[in-house]
């Protein structure tokens, strides 16, 4: 399999996982199995296989930005880095859905956070944290809580 083919495959799986989070957030099999364990676990296994089989053969490293740039010139290492993003962003999205349910946040308010996390990871997490903070502050200061 080529890096390009594997890239297309993992991107499709990631997109499907995110759609499950958006469309079926209350299905336990989605948030406890598929997006919390199965897909990130598969991505982690592939990531490890790619890194173990490629790392010693690639130039560059992690100690300087120039070294990272050189390391990621290898398509396999670039793919491994991309899979790192896919796995961790999906775990953050899964946490957001589960946490929102525990906090009593409406899912429609969480969907923009998920879309942003899918596209720009940390920005989606930050938006969710701001939404969560605002929701908690409103609950604490609502007339019903007094």
C-alpha cells in the first residue's frame, strides 16, 4: 500500500467517525467503542507500524523545526504525523460529546465545536471550553439556582 492510498483510507474512516459523533452522539457504541477505542486504536497501531518501519531511515528529527521539516519530507513520516492528529482530535471530539452530555449542554451547540475540532483541532477544543464555561456560569447565576 502506498502512503497516498493509506492517507485516503484513514481520512475516510476519520470523516465517518466524526459524522457518527455529530449524528449519533447518544449512541454508546459510537462514543464508547468506535470513536473512543476502535478508530483511535487502529490509527495508533498503524502509526506505530509506520514509525517503527520508517523512523531510522528518515532524515531529520524532533529537536529543531528544520529537523521536523526534514523528517516530514518522507511521505510515510508525514502520514504518521497526520494520523497522530486524526487520532487525538477524534479523542478530543469524543470527550466533548460525552462531557456535553454530562454538563447538560444541547448537542446542537456542540456541533460547531466538533466541526472546528475536526478541521483545526485545538481551536475546536478551545471553543468547546468557552461554551462549557459559559454554560456553567449561566447555571450558577440563574434565578433557579438561587
